[in-house]
């Protein structure tokens, strides 16, 4: 069910993150190690979004072909450097369209978003979410998928949210309540912080010499990679990672956040 990664730190090439590591996203497209919940490969498309130096506006490249089949992306990735990146390879859920517009990351220019998973009982279980979205935004959805609907709702909430983590965690909790059994491991970034949720699918945190990475799977054998437990809401920046239970799994008295500081 897809693989993705987010990076914040010193500018590096997209190739350094996505193509060159020994277990890169390119390798994970055909040989993933931890595909929980079905699927064996991630060859239904890919995408990369990035924030250039000094820019608050995201750029994006995505195509509905296997990542290793696109020589143009390999050339672009070698020539493009960025300090904030979100990239993904896709394993389409049965019945979902295979199209460029269905590939993460999704963006509004300020944010990049990716979903690893699916909404159980789609689309009936989240019809209530759809009615919250202005009709103009619904009609503007280029494809009808669970990930695109979640992004459409989240984008609307981020426009007025004081806390992006609360907006993301609240949406995931709402979907889990409406559609039990959903798998909702997400990544979101504005190029300054990484936000994530873990619901069923794996997610790992790593410090690099150049910055921090959150990824579906470690892309090398560095022993510093740390698994993020299931049911977590995560915020990361260059100072480290903070996590707490998702709203739907927190007890009524609240739970203390766990912090991993930069070593």
C-alpha cells in the first residue's frame, strides 16, 4: 500500500533521497520489505514534491508509471536540490484510477500531502466528509480517490487551522470513527515541519548528517533509524521528533508526548 518519505534539512538532491540509497523509494517500488495489509509492489505511479532554498512554494513532479521507468525524472532528480521533500511510490487500491492526478504528493502550493493506506468502505463511509467540502472544491477534484478526498478536506481545514498537527490528527480520527479498519499512515509538510500519522502501516524516523527523515521503510542500514509506533500523531523538525497518541486512541486524561532530540 504505497511507500513514502519526507525530508527536512540542508539542501540535497532529490536523487540523493529517492533514487540513490540502497533501499530507496525506487527499490521499494518493486522490492518493499514491509507491505502490511496487502500488495507486493508499488508500480502504479510516483511523485516528488519539494521546496527550493528560500521558497515557501512547493514544486511537484508526478506520473502514473513505475518510478524506474521514467528517465526524465532521474535526470530532474540529479539536478534538483531542496531542503524540504515529500516523495511517494504508489500501489493503487483495487478500483481506484491509475492516473497522474491520483499520485501523491498532493499540493496547494504551500503544503505537500501523501497517504499510505486506504479508507475502508469507500466511498459510502466518508460521504459525511464530502458534504463538508464546498461544492466548487469537490467539482475540482481531478480524480475520485480516497486520498484525493482526504487532501481536499484537509486543505480546507489547514486554511484556517492554528495547529496543522491538530488538523491532520483530527481528520484521521474522524475517518477512523466513520470507517473502522481504514489504514491511514499520512505525511504532510510545509517545508519547515513534517507532520505524520501512523495507522497500521509502518513509519520510521531517522537523523541524517544533513537533516531528518520520516519514511515508510529505512532506506539504508543506519542503526539510528527508529520505528514510530502505531496510532501516533507526529511532528518533526531538525530538532527532533515529537509524538503523541492520535485523538481517537488517547485516554480521557491525555497522554504525555514522547520526544526524540537530535543526537
